[in-house]
C-alpha cells in the first residue's frame, strides 16, 4: 500500500534526524554549562532534564526535513514522474504526510504544553543546585569563572562553618553581569554561602555601566546564586509567581483569562503546534516548486528546513508584541499563519510541470 510505504519512509528518516538533532542540541547546550558543573556525574541528569526542551525544536525540524528528504529521493530516482502523472500516487503521498504528522502531534502537544515546561523548570533548579555546590568547592587564592557572566576570588574559606553546611569566605571579589546587562564589581570583608544565597558583609559595590555609574558601600547584602549565574527567576510561592515558560497546561488554563502574559503564552504555544502541523506540508509544496529531477535536492532540503523553521520561530516570538490588542494579535498570529499556508497551496496548485 502506497500510503504505508511513504509513511514508513517518513518515520525512518524522522527518527534518524530526531536523534541526531537531540545529540547536537544537547552537546551545544552542555558546552555553555560546563563551567558550572561540579563533576562529570551531573552531566547525564542535566541532559535528561533538557531533552524535552531540545525536543520542542528537534521534532518540527526533523519532521520537516524528513518530508524534504523522502520527496528528494523521488526526484533523484525519477519516481517523481509517477507522482506527477498518477493521481493515486499524489493522493497517497499527501495522505501519508497527514498521517505522519498527526501520529506525532499528540507527543508534540504534550511536550509544548506540559512535559517540556516542567522539565525545563527542574533543569533550571538543578543548574542552580550544582552551581552552589561548585562555588562551595572552589579553591582559595585563585580567580574562578563559574559562569560566562561571573568571576569570583576569595583569599580563604572555612567549610561547614556553623555545622549546617554554611561556607564562610574571607576577602571576596565578585564581578558579574545581571540578566539586564548591568555589570558590577563587588568587594566584601567576608561572606557566607547559605543554601542558594550568598550573604556579604562590610563591602562596596560599583556599577560599571557608563550611563549609570555609581559606587556604594554596604554593611550587609544578599545575592542569589540564580542571579550570579544568569538563571534569575522569581521565588515560586504559587503559580502566579512562575515565569510563563514554566507553566503547564493546567496552570495556563487557570490563569489565561486573568493574567495577560499567560494569555499570550497560551496562544504562542497553540501557534507552535499549528506551525508544527503545517511545516511538513510547506516542505512538500516548496520541494514540488523548486525540486530538480535527477537530484536528491539535499541543499534545498537543508536550507528549506532552516528557513521554514526560522520563519515559524520568529513569527511566534514576534507575535507576542501584537497581543496588546486581541484583534491585532489574532490577525498577526493566526492570520499570517493561514496566509502562508494558503499562499503556498495556491502556487502549488497552479504550478506547471516542466
């Protein structure tokens, strides 16, 4: 059966590309966090926590590229002639794409609305935990770079200072950049690492930004490890305090009519799912329009996948700006998505076979 034949080819290519993309994305994410990991043993857990988030990017790319590659093989083997002249083959190919996408759609929906946000939050919490362990294990008398935006030096330290795991640092120098790009230099006579907080005593702080430069002294201040390593987030006492990207489906349905940011997040996630559903069809339309007979169209497949995914990613994120007005938000979000699909479909229908 032709539908099953194409469907198997889609699935085979999809799983190959999905695994490769997960490995590449996980490796890239891992490189950015190596400096804050206290040991190699923490890497597998962090990778497992980040895989769901990586999958949100890998699944649309892998499914789109799979359609490109299978279609490109038809062109390369001159099987595309049967596709053009036999309606049965065309219908089977389109139906197989439809079945292929909707077979993966429940998994992607679950990732976008539930599993990935929860796992992402756990991953952030784990990063803060290992960063705290890493800082407490640093050697005295040396400059250390626990994160790309954070430098620390201390003359000496006393571990388990109070019997409760508190680490005491003496004569501290800190240099860090916060999530708003503000750069600071801090010095302190002593400091205490208690849980996820670094308490500093009898020191000074200088802001290094030219537009807002100042020098101040303090007798006591606190910095969170989250802020120092660039993973700052609100203290979560209830779901209203969560960042919208950490909300699962139940949280979103509870808050979307009460909190504007959650309402916007809700529609952005719907758009991610809708883009996932139409990207493989756009790949099919683009390949039909630009594919060359006798070639596997590999370059077209790679660049076509990159451009389609990049456009969908930018569209989802730019649309957040337009939700100040619900009407404008709906038109820009769903209107453009529908327009792109219809535009490609019309051109595909009107194409001439050369």
